[in-house]
C-alpha cells in the first residue's frame, strides 16, 4: 500500500486495518499459548517455580558473592520458608490458562510487534522506513532482554525477600498460587516493557513530543522516578533497588543518544530537501535563460 493510498484512506478504513492487525496478533498469542498449555507441566516445574529452589542460578551466584565478602545472607539456605497453595476449586486451572496466555504473548512478541510495524510503516516516508528496518529485531531483543532481567533478577530477589520476611513465628507463609504467579508475571512483563524505553523515545522524538534537551533537562526527575519504580517492583532494600535502577538509567542514557540521532537525521533530511529544491530552481532558471537566449 503506497503512502498516497494511506493518506486517502478514511478513518473507518484505518480502524478496519487496525482491527485486522489486532486479530492477527491475538490469534498468534492464542496459538502459541495453546502450545504452551500442552507443555504447562514443564513451564511450571522448571520455569515458574524455578525461583523457589535454592539451586536457582541467581541464588547460587549471590550466595558465592556473600561468602566471598564474608556476609551472612538468606541466599545460602536449603529451602525457602514458604508453601504454594491453591485455595479455590479452579485455582490451578486458572493459573494454567493465564500462564499459558502470558507465555503465548512473550513467545509471539516479535510477531505482535511486526503487526504493529505493518500498521504504522505505510504512514512513514521511504527514508524513515529505510532507517527503521531493524525496528522489529531491536524491539524484540530489548523485550526479551527485559524478560530475562525480570526473571533472573527481580523475581528471585522479590521472592527470597518476601519468603524470608517474618513478623512473628506464629505466622507461616502459605502463599496462594494466584498471588505467586501474579508476582512472577508482573516482574517479567513489567521489565520487558520497561526495556522498550529506547523504542518509545525514538517514536516520541520522531513525532516531536520529545527532544534530547528535554530528556537532559528532566534527567534528575527521571532518576527519582526510576528509584520509585525500583522500590515498587523490588524488595525494599537498597541493594535490590540499585540492581534494578542501574539498567533502567543506562536505558535512559541510551534513549538520549537515540533522540539525538533522530534529531540529527531529521535536520540532515531537511537540509537535503532544501538543497534539492534550490538545485531544481537553479536548473529551471538555467533552462529559462537558455530558452530565452535561443529565441
């Protein structure tokens, strides 16, 4: 579909296009979710309940680090003091369904982002499409990187802290499966979406809502927001918050650089168009002069 055709499309036609992209994305999530449902036993035993085992890679690494600096830690225990329970009749079935849908969304994310790209790309200039060819690969890479960060960093830190947090010996941690999976789901998906920050800044810069100067000016406020966000999605201890805050701050700095590149490219394109117009006017004037001379 050409850019001219896109401009001639009515609002309802745009909605129809969006509807079909959403339908394709939903079908992809449902299909991959159905496959995940078949392998749900493996997903739960190995992946979802992985952070409950003290042999989890994150615990092993932090335990060795604590032993190296001779610090007492809860990462070196034999097991976490908590039990996962299902307190409702459909608890395990609901957990299976929603976990399969979550797995379907994560696995099919490249296709979902491809459908998003197919919807917005016809409205871009050829030059803009050329400079955005790696959009799907980069956004998928950042999302999966965020998912891994959430699973291997945020999840185990949160689970270990909350499992060992104790207000009285009278209280046992008998956690409902819905609550546990909700924590894992929120940590993983939130991290995946947060890692899309450079992509979001790219598009906000393209449409003129954000500039590098704006990002630099409000960097100190962004730092406060990052620390607040880190405090929300991690246990309330300084070490965990710093571990989460560092990659987010790095992403913010990368976003500033990306915004600079976008602005620089826009200025270069404007300059090239201006030079092309001047060249065209010059050629027309020369042609007119030659024509007048010959006549």
